């Protein structure tokens, strides 16, 4: 995957990318204490119009440094209320083969996204309370192992990375509508740089 993305030849202004990344991290710092904890109380799929849901089967999902790729089941559903992520459990058993967790839109701090060709990429930064809920759900217990920590200095553990199999134009428009001003778009080269920097 990384080698595929590194073939992207699109040029970019490196200073602009640094500014976007810095602004996103400043947003986390300023909002983390004021965000309410909706992560376990909101039904993400109970939206005003089910037809406005965006269902994204994914090529790859990274939750911190927990990477799910290949034939394993991995789906993200995004509505006006937030997003639901379904991935295999880290320690899979017949009873817990798949893990599902919801993140309310109020808990999404920033979304850095490349929605064009050759590959769509989204990097989500969520609130500390939502991050803690995700860790509990996935049974992430040690930062020296598979872990998500939005307040960490470790780039590999700071965000959720979503690489959909495909993104249609109607779905792209819905993503922009649902995330609103939380979303910042950037170039394919910038997305590749972040992908490489945060690779487990």
C-alpha cells in the first residue's frame, strides 16, 4: 500500500502541509477539554435519513498502530451523527470475532482528507474521551503494543486512518456535508507523507 501511494507524482507546497498538520493538532489541544462524551450514548445509525449514510468497505483501517488490511472485514459507516467502525478484534475469539464502536460527530475533532485519485485517504483525530472508549472496546492496554492515543507524541498511535476501497461522487459530497468544517482537504502527496509518517 505504501509503495503504491509513493508513486503519486502530485506536487505540493510543503509549508502548507506543515501548517495544516500543526493547525489540526492545535485544534485537538484546544477542544479536548470542552467536548462532551457522546461516544457511548449516541446511536450513530439512528439518523434523520438512512439514505444519507455513507457505507465504506475499506482496503485498510489503522486505529493507532493497529492495522487491519487484506481480506478481513472492515467497514466504516458515516452519518450526520458520527461514524461506526467494524473491525476484527485484536484478540479474536468465536464470540468476539468482530468489534463495533461508534464515535459521535461531537467527538470528531479534525478530519484531514484526500478525496481524489489515485486513492482516498482520511485521517481522523478524535477527542480523548472517544479515544479511551476505543481503547476499552478493542482491549488496548499498553502503549508499548497496539494502541491509540490522540495525545501521544508517537505519530503511529495518534489517529484513525481510513482507506476506502472506492468513493463515489455522491458519497464524497455526503462526507463533506457530514464533517462540515471539521474536514480539511489536502493533496495526494501530503496524504502520502502522513501515511508514511504514521505507518506502524
